[in-house]
């Protein structure tokens, strides 16, 4: 959901008035988008949102190519559990001429996956030949990914083993990476590792994504030493580690209780030519919050900002309650506002906690602002309430 929220921010930043440029041959009317994007995505009525999307899509091929609009809108409908509206949008898009292009078709399958509607994703995948779209390993991979996103792992295993032969396609590295992901998510990490042998037999080389998936699973499920075995295999296969690899190792060290080693590795990343990302900082923010060391957690949050890194949906939930408990209500309030601005989907209880603590701390004006933001939030509404200002402290 938060990925879609980031895209919303980019949409709003890039929204400009459409200018008509001089040209010898006028552009056809179907290339214009008749409704401002900001107006469309801020539509409070979800039925109207779906209608507007379908109407604009029917008029404009350019609109149909605006992936960020669809990502955000489908995510918003999924949060509201308006699956019937999602189906109405995607079903409408099956009848445009682009459906014969696999890239367009797999976008629709992807949207069903992001909405948690795997049965619909599978049905659309099966319908593609009737719609004039040839299925290749690309659409097969998208179906697998949809299954993983929907946590329909039994179907993922079934699709992986049966569909390639049925369609006469060969699995590629992306196919195996997704299958390994499914195995690891279901605790079958040893089977995931064995898939590297199968890849080798088929002439496929495991990628950094392959190993990062296995690293995460082995550190988590089998302990740090077993994770280090996977780390060493990356050298054997000449796979260059990326920041994702190091983030997984940072988490492994922290989980093992080797915090000093984790800090040392974190500090060395820049000198190794690796730019730390939000996940690098989140490891320490969460760890220090879990330990009750709010000042250290704040230090890493400030480092994150100083590094020009944008917080994500995992940055704030561990930090905000600890700030409240530490009496740092101003910062807790500011972080809640950032969560609203970035359209993160968070636990309502977390926001209510901040409202309650603000009232206790004689900051009723700020508490009322959060309550109002919760009610007016377009992405998902929160039923926040003002407690009695006479609540005992």
C-alpha cells in the first residue's frame, strides 16, 4: 500500500497544466486527459472514482498508460475492500485494443495481485489467449508474483510445476526467484536452496535477488551461522552483493545480539561504495526502540534524514509509541503528520495512542488536528476520537 502512496506523492508533484504545443498535424482528441489527475485521485466517493477511471480510460489511450494512477487507485480500493469496483475497472480494460499486447495484459494481472485477488488474476491469465494475447514467461512470472503477494503459496507451487509445460515456456531466473521466495516464506528454506541446483541444471545462474532471498530466510529461520553459509556462496557464484544483501546481514547481526558488529558494518558501507537506504536505518531504529533506547533510535532517524533518505512505512510504527512514552510528544505529532502526508496505512490504535497522549500532555489542539486528518484522509479513514481532557495522567 505504501508503495502506491509514494507514487501518489510523485503524481501530485508532477501534476501540471497540459499545454497544447504547436504542430503541423493536430494530436487526436483521444490523447488528452479530460480530467485533472489530482481531482480524480482525490475523489472521496469510491464509486465515482471507479466510474471516472473507466470514463477517462475509454476516452484516452494516454490515460490508460498512466500506471501510477492505477496503482494508487486500486490500492485505495483494496484498502477499502471494494473488490467489486476493482473488478469493474480491470474488466473494462480487458476490452481495449492494448489487451493484445502482453505488457498491457500483465499490468492488469499485476493489479489483481496487488489487490489480493489471486483468483481473478489467474482467471485473467487463463483468458489471455481468447483476448488475443500470447502468454510468455513474462506473464507467467507476473502470475507467480501475484500468488506470492496474495500468499496463495499452494497455487504458486502448482503453477510453477504445471503451467510451463502446458504453455511450452521455459522458466527464467525471475521465475525461480519468485518460486524460491514462496518456499522461503513457507519455511521451506532448504528446498529453496536446492533450487539453485535445478537452476544450474537448466543453465541459469542465480542472481543477487536469489541469494538475498535465501540470505533473509536462512538468517531468520536457521540462525546467523547458516546465513553466513549463504553469504559465502555468493562469492562462489561471483555474485556481487548489493545494499539489500548488507541490510539482511545487518538484521542477522542484530537478531544475534551482535549490535556493535552491526553498527561497525553499517558505518563501513559508505566506504565500500554502497549507499545506505531506508532499510539500513530501519534495522537500528527498530532495534533501539525494542530495547527502550529512544535516544539512539532518534539518532538513527536523524541520520536517515541527514543522509537524504526518505522514511517508509516501517520507519515510524516502532518509533512513535516510544516517543510518546518518553514524553517527546512534539516529534510524535510531527511523525504522525508525515504518515498522513505520505498516505501510509498504519494501525489505528497507534494513531489513537498519540491522540490520547497529546491530550494528557495538554496539547489538545494537536490532538484535534490528528483526529481531523484521520477523518479526512483520502487513502484510508481512521475513526480517531478525542478522549476527555480530564483524563487522569
